């Protein structure tokens, strides 16, 4: 079967091979290339649930960290490869809307989705799925070993006692990293935010590529404290890691995972079907299996190991501001902190 | 000279393969060079990108870091490799064959794997963490250990060859002049293999400075040029800056390449037909010391591998040390799951088959074609060029060239085809040299005789050349197969949703913090590559008996 792929794309198939490949592939109405930043372990589930209602549409996932998927989509602007986005940060989608890359579409049943979870324009360019929120993962075994007090706020993390024990994601590649940085700038103000990060930088042992990595590293005891997101912490805790998930007292940054159709897709009908399904009750119940705050909030049930009262701690996030300033923030961040290894300082 | 039909066919073949190299190498590199002078909208902006680069301290430090890593790695690797090769060629210690085979281990794994082993050995939960005396393995220390692991076999191969060509008469002369052992070592042995030493040093230096796997896994926040390209392109999709860093990375690579070429030419002339082969004499103490040394090096290599296998099997290190297969559930992780493993095997097979046909045919045409000297030297140059191009740079150049909307070839972007094409080009030079060396050993008479019998060249090619060169052909295909399994650098920019690769999966799983599954996938690559290597070993022994018996008298 693998052999067919090559020949097919080369467009030079012998007639016999065509016949064979047609016979061996089940008849599919459409295949959607869907770009996503949803955690890898959930992708099979998402596709399977969707296929339960729409078995004739095959989903082909392209998954990476938020920053990567965003950058990839922007880079492919002239020659888009994706049909659809399902599960990418709203800040990224705002950016793409600004670039004119999204096809505005009003999914059936969007009126059930709480207004702050969708694009204000009508027809909207994107629709929110769930909120993913920042959190601190603390490995209790490691914390005890190094005599670290349990942090309760962001500012706690700048205390000298935590030096070398904190890992956070690089906002350039990780959506979680970016929502952290943009929330600190909103919470503490532009100046205060950077000052906070200067202090935090002193304690950071390294910046990771992905937003889930800090929590996974904390779960393994490779670091004591990982700045990550609540969903990941709850998952790792469920696996038996000695983790405590902290919601800092100042409030937490968050972003929405959202859905959008890429302008110019050749599979518009299938994309619309998926867009409709992504706001359905079935989809929202599925999001709720991992996320506490979802688009149709009345359906939400508590999630095991998920810290409580998330909704109250979520800051009043200005997505438009974050999207507009994204490039500038990332650039400043890179100039200030990406040279952790600066040999002159050591 | 009137051109015969054979001449025309041969030239047509050569030009076709030459054009293939132009399209898959020269044009992409040119596109990348011009991108480095453009802004993201494709406007020509002169040196602006370069000025920005040199005004960004974070990026410029990487040059220093890369040079530092490469120099230290070269010093350590060459010292170990030289002693090892010396033991294999100049001592009478036992198990030489075994040691030689063991040193090839690092070739069979992605360069990410030693990094993963180091995390388990010396990371914050490391088994031997105390040996770090409070230093962090994440950073230069880790990168250098991983690079030494990764570069060792390459240096050892070159140095064994260099130390094997020794003229026993020189040693006899030195001994009769009553020179001491040390004196002989410095005045005969070292000068005798100086070209080998230089060549090995440059090969190691280039590998270390262009490698991306080790610093990615174990580098922490110690940035080097290779990880900068990755971060610029993958992390920020700042392709233009990626192109600038690529150009910077090309400088040491091209420099090392040129020096190596010059040295290789001289080396060839250093051994005369009158030389008498040097046969080592037993020396109890020396042999024992060498044996211990080789055992230590082998222990290091095997140990790294063993740690990775252990890591792959432990359920949840360090809190649940039970053994299980949970980490092999690749379908629940980043990186494309088990499909990526199958894709890698597919890529490796295609690369081995098509690459060998292409490389060997090209080498044959360039060696046996009559006249057309200009065309032949252009072809030779094109065939040597890939050696000087780091994989990451090649991959980035491919994006620029093959993903351009107005390039009709852009349909192959993200497909298996582009992965096969890039991998063949990436490893073209060594394959080509292997083929040329084998072909040079064939007497030109074969072609003359065939021509006088009015046999077309392709019959000679198929009935005489290919069977005689079969060992070399097998070597090339196995070299391509193994490298296609382990490489991450060029393909990291080129794989698509359907063409995830095992080596890339190792990287992506590690990136997402799933280091144990990354180790598990890395070991899958090792077992596959090692299995193919073993099969190759037995197959070539069998073939030797059947097709090479004419060499025995």
C-alpha cells in the first residue's frame, strides 16, 4: 500500500497499479488535512468520535506545538496545505484572520457556544472549543528533597530559593509559553511584567520547546517545578506522578483552543461538516473529558485531578491585544532570554 | 572524434544524472542563498538580514559555542580514536574483529540517542548523577560527550586505514639507528599517518559543528548554530534568518571539506609499490594496556545503548521501575506513531534501491565515458558538493526551492518522494566515492575488449562491471539504508502528515517531554539498522564466494 503513495504522487502509475490501489483503498468521500495543537494522545479519540457521526470523512492530522503550527500555517499562506484548523490558540487564529487566511463560516449550533468563545464578527472566522489555562506543576518528592516551599503565586517563583529548579516553555514555539508571557504583561503591566520575567529568568534552568514538556519533566522529577498548563498536570497526576498542580493567586493566563476553515480549501463541504460538528454537544462533552472550561459551559462536569475554581482564576484576557503584540513580545523575549547560555556571563 | 552510439547514450545518462544533481542540490542552494538577501515578502534587501544577525547577541554567541563544542570534541575524539585504531593495527591484542564491529554502533543510531542516554545517566534523576559533581549535564558537557559518541566511528575508520598503510622498512631503519620507541612514534608513526589524522580531525570537526541531534536533546539552553537554524525555521518560521544562519554554518563545513580534499589527494601518493607491510610484534604489557583501553571504549558505547534500552522498558522512571512495554505505545505520542517507523523503513528501502542505481550508474558513466572532459569534471564537482552541505542546510534549501508556489515540482512537497530525493543527495558523495574507487580497480581493457567485440557498453556494464563491483554496490546500498534510518537533519524540514519518520519521531517525542518513548523508538531504529547490517555481512560473505573467487589464486 505504501508503494502506491509514491507512484500516486508522482502521477506516473501504471494502469494495473491504479486498479490495485483503487481496490485496496476504501471509498472515502473526503480527506481533510487538519492542523492542530491538541495533545497527541487525544487525536485518535477526536477523530474517532467525529467519525462516529461522519464515517465518510477522513481526518489527516498535522500536529505540533502551537507556535510551530501557527508559524507553519503562516509560512504556507501562499500555498496552503491545510483544509481546516481544529484545536489551535485563538490568539493564533486572530493573527491569521488579520492575514486574511481564514474562511468565515457560521457553524450550525454556534448560538449554544458562550459569546466569549467565538469571533465577534458575523459570520465568525473562528469558534472556541475549550479554555486551556496556565498552571504550575510541582513535584512534591523533588520539592521535599531540595527543601522548596510550595509556591502559591507567580511572584513566589522569583524567590532565590527556587534557583535552577524551574522550567518553562519557550513562548516562541509554545502556545502555553506565550499565554504565560502575555498574561504576565497584562497582570503586572508592561514594565512590571518584564521585571517579573527578569527575576524568573534567574531561576529558570532551561526553556523547553513544548508547553507540556515542563510538566512532564516535573512529573519525572527531572525538575522540581514546571510552568505548564492544568490539563497536562491533571493527566500526569492521573498516571501516578507525585505532582501538585498550583493555580497562582494573581490569576492565570489562558487561551482558547479554536476551530477555523482555511480560505481556499478544496474540501469546503467536508470542512463545514467538521466545523458544525466541532461546536456540537457531543464535541463539547468530549472536550470536557480533558478540560474544565468549555464552549457550552452548561454541559461542563468537573474533571478528575483538575484544580478547582479555574474559571474564577482566569484573567480577563485581551486576545486582540495579545495577537496584535505577539510579534513584538516574542522578539523582546528572545532578545532578553534566549541567550541563557551566554558564555560571557558564566 | 566521431561519437559512437555508446558515447551518446553514456553522455545522455551522465547529463541526466548531472541535471538531477543540479535540480536537487545546486538550484535549492542557490535559492537559499538568494533568500538570505530577501525579507519575508521576497523583496531584495541586500545585507540587512546579515546585519540583523550580527547585531543579535544571542545568535552570534552560537558561533562561539559551536566552535567551542567542535574543537573540544575533535580533540577528545581524535585522541580516543587514534589510540583505538593504533590498538587495532599495531598491537597483538585479541578480539580485534569484535572491537572493530562494536565501534560501529554509533553509526546505527540517530545522534539524538546518546543525548537521551546521558539524561538517564547524569540528568537530575540520573543513575550516575554524583559523577557530575554538581555540574549540569544539560549544556556543553552533555553535548561534547554525545558528540564524541557520535563521531568516534568515523574517526576510527579513517585512522585504521591511515595506520594500516605503514612501511615496515621505515621502522627497521629507525630501529637500526637505535631510536627509542617514543622517538619512533613521533618521527615515523605520526608523520606516516599525518594525512589520515588531518582528514579525521576535519571530518569530526564538521560532524560536530553541523550535528543537530545531540545539542537538541542535551544542550539545554546552550545554543549552537545547528539548533539556531532549527529554532529560527521551526520555532519562528523565520526562514530568511534560517538561511543566514545556514550560510554561516556552511563556512566551517566548506572549509573543512576543501582541506580534506587537498589532504586526500596527497595521501594517495604517500605509499609506494616497494613498501613492505608492517606486521605488529607481540608485546605483553603494551597489548594488555591496549586491550583494557579498547574494553573501556566499547563499554562506553555499549553502556549508552544499554541505558537507552533500559529507559525504554521502565514504566515510569524514576517512580515506577517495573518493566513493561507502555513506552512502545507510539500511537499515543507525538511523532506519528508506529506509522513513522514503517515510513522510515520505506524511506530507507527506496533510498537504498534508487540511490544505489543512481549513484553507481553516475559513477560508471563518469569513469568510463570517453572524452567530454568538461562535462565529466562538472559532474565530479557536483558529486562532491553534498559533502560540504550540512543536512539542516540542505533541508532548508529544499523548502525554499520545492515549496515555492511557482515551482511545478512543488507537488512532491511533504511526500515520500522529496524525502527519498533529499536523502539520496544528502549522502551522495560518500556513495559516489565508494563506487568510483571500486570502478577504478577495474581494468579499462574490459571496455576496449567489449568494444572490439562490438558489444554495447550496457552489456559489459551488466555482465561484467556490476557483478565484479557487487560488494561495493552492496556497501553503498547499506550505507544509504542505515543513514536514511538514522538521519534527522535534512528530513526534519521536509516530512509531511503522511510521511512522519522514526528518527523525527524520536526528536518530537523528546521535545514533548516523552523521553522514554523517544528512547524506545531510537532503539527500534538501532535494531533495524543493526539487523540490516548483519544481513549485509552474511550476504556479502556469500557473494564474495560466488563473484569474487577470481581474486583468490
